C-alpha cells in the first residue's frame, strides 16, 4: 500500500494497483498556507472518503466535483450538504458507525468517534494571531464563515482499514469517545491528527496509550489556514523525541507534503515476499 499526505488532513491511499482513494481533500482558502493546494493538487481524484463535515475536511468537495468525476463516501449530514451543493445523488454513498465497506481495494469499518475541543489557551493564542495583521483578520472572517456552513453534527468518524495483511486506524479528530466501541489495540499503523488543542503532545499520548499502534503517521499538523492554525514544528519535533523515550518500539513518521510513502517504509519493516515474513528495521 502507498500513502501520500496532501496537506491539512488529506491522505491518498493506493492499494495493489487498484484505483486510489482520497480522505478529506482540502483546497487552500488563504494565500499564506504553508502547503498551498489547488484543485490541480488532486488531479484525477475520484473516490473520496470523509471523516467529518468540518470545512477543512469537506468544504472543497463542490469545487472538486466541478473539475473531476468524484464519488463521495460520508455520513448523513455531509451527504445532505453534498447533495445541496450539486453532487449527484448517485455519486454519494452514505454509511453509519458500524458499517463495513470496500474502497480502492481496502476493507473499511467506520466507528463513531468525537471531535476535539479547543481549550481556552488555544483560543487565546488564536485571538492574538488574529489581531496581529489585517490580512489575518480577513482570513479569520473567511474561515469562520466556512466553518459555520460546515457543521460536524456529532458525526466524526474513526476508520479501521484492512489491506495486504495490514491494519490501519485513522482518527478523524484527535480525541477518542469514552463510551463507544473502538478497534482492537495493536493496529499496524495509527494515522494521528496532531492538532486541536494547545498541548497536542499530551493528547496524542492518550490516544496512543488507548490504541497501542505499532507505528504512527502524523496528519493534520501543518499551518494550513492561519490565523486559526500556527506553526508547530517545534512541538512535533519534541513529540517525536518524547515518543523515542516513552514508546521506543513505535516509529513516528512526520510526512512531507506530496511525498509518496510505502506502508512498509512507514512501519519501519523490511518484508520478504518469498515467505511473507517481515523484520522490523527501526
């Protein structure tokens, strides 16, 4: 399996030569995004899986629909919104928590999850950034309007994906529910949003402790829509260093924008195609 991080929360997955699918593609809404994306960034996009309906996960769907032949897989609320915004009904597949389906050669099961909540410190930091320049103030108004039009509606999903003998868990938002079923611990890979609160490190440790993955791929960490976001490279570097001490057997990948990665590379293993054995190398 091949994975590519395409900014914000977007992951492209390609499995065994089957047509790939994209999760949460987002076209940049501000000129000062660190990883600016356009519709052309997602050239050839077809099957799209949505974790939840917030603007940075769903807002770009109508524009992508105007340029490409897309099919959207999502829950009820973003599905209704997609229909209102011009996506044909036969190009929308709805699912609910507990549903299992196949996409791009990958078997997927959806779990009910919850969305993270910005804490007071994070909110104060955002206000300071907002007041730092007129451009950022304008950005904030534009992004706020998009946020109001794209509610999450308590439909944040967590996905468990199986392919090529490997199990991947993708968290739609960096928070886990307390009273909902979760995938069994020990997935080969956890795709983890490193964002959402003023201390994403402590939050991430809690998720890792609960899910006990064998490897972690960071996601949704970049400064892609300031002033709502900020550069957290130092925090990411410190988290990775802390992981080496706290969970030395769990490699963490900090992906580069647009760089295609083999799953075995992310997992830190060398695989022997002859006998199906794998050896951890990191």
